[in-house]
C-alpha cells in the first residue's frame, strides 16, 4: 500500500502519523507532498521521518492554496510517485488524518479492487462551470486584509458578468469527462485507477481548464473515477465531522471515540496533537499474527 500525504505543518504529528501507517507491513511506503511555501518542506528536505527508504518526498512541490487548482497539482505529483514506485492500492490522506482500522482490516476491505471514494454526480457542478478571478485569494481575512478582501468582491462581480455573457453566447466551459461529479478530496484507490489518474491529470492541468474553478479537488478525481469505473465505486471510509455550514471539518477529540469506534471508517480527520492527543492511544496498524495468510498476501 502507498500512503499519499498532503502536509504543510506539524512535523511532530506527521512523524507520528508516518510511524503509525508503516507499522503494519515492511512493504508499505509513504509519499509526502509538503507545501512549497512551508517550513515543513525545508525541514523534510534535511530529514525524513519513518524507516529509511520507505518514506519519499515529492522533490518539486507546488504552493498549495485552499480551493485552488494547486491542490489537484499536488495530488497529481503524489499519484505520479505512487505509480512510479509501484503499489497495489493507495490512500490519499492529509497530515491531520489518523488510521482507525488495522492494516489487516484495510487488506480485507481492498481485496475486491473497489474504488473507495465519494461520488455524487452533478452536485455543485457549477463550481467547475463558472470562472472565479479571485481563486488565489479564497481565504483572505477581512479583518486583516481589508483592501484585498474588498478587491476580491469586485473580481467576483466581474466574473459573474462574464459568466452571464458566456451563457448568453453559448460559450459554456468544457466538460472534458462529462458532467462533473462531487466528492471528498480523500480516497482509497486500486492500482488501475491510479494509472488512469496518472494518465489523465497531467494533460488536464496543462490545458488550463482548472483555472478559475472553485474547489476543483472535490470534482476532478471523483469525475474521472465515475467515468472509468462506474461499477466499482464503494463508500469512502473516512470519519469526518462538519459543523453546520462550515467549509472545513472540526477537530476531533476523545468525546468522539464512541462514534468513531461504531463507524466503519479506515481513517479519521482532523486530529491535532495540540488540541487533543487522544488518537495516540489508539492501537496502531501493527502486524497481525496471521498477516501472511493467503487472503492478506494479495496486497503488497
């Protein structure tokens, strides 16, 4: 298995996460994309966490912005590395995720070759069909960046006018893979699905089609999986809690343990050492006595 991590901070927590992920098998590996603008990127260039040779750092990371196409570019680099290194399955995670299931449970859950990803055809597809000039500044603080924040509203006004004009003249933005689907950015996919992403994502990024979109990371990969593997889509095994109306999940704590235990999740997010280190007490993905049984040997 390959664990593909998008990270930008908290090196101590990242080190703990890598150790937990790689505890279950000597064959698994981790690939990390660290935001190019972060202190974490510079630290990881000097020292990688985890067992030697089993943790890989994307050598040419991008500067990642929330809701921006740079998130897809970062994911594409992780996918490319996973395909190059070779794996049977890959899990896309953030540095704020944590494993809930054992490695053996993952192996049993993945042996049918299903794509564990959220796919909701057509949901919020307008985010891919309109054009936002302010896509690089989606999370400005209005109290700290008053002028810039005001400018983004003018950019949105201009974008809406151009979208209406485009619609009037029937110059809609292209849908290269059919109607856009929606889903969580995080997923668990088999090798053949990774190969499709490795083939389709680079030309899509080069085309510029993702510029001006909002949260395209929640549309591109779900759409590609829905197009190529419609009969192999299964539940996305993540435990996440979104407060009402929030665009980001809340931090989990020890009070969530009963609900986490009752779920069928493989991973949970978001957790934080500074907020509540409860997750460190959970059993790690340690090797099972019968890990080498035939049904578990089908996975690297």
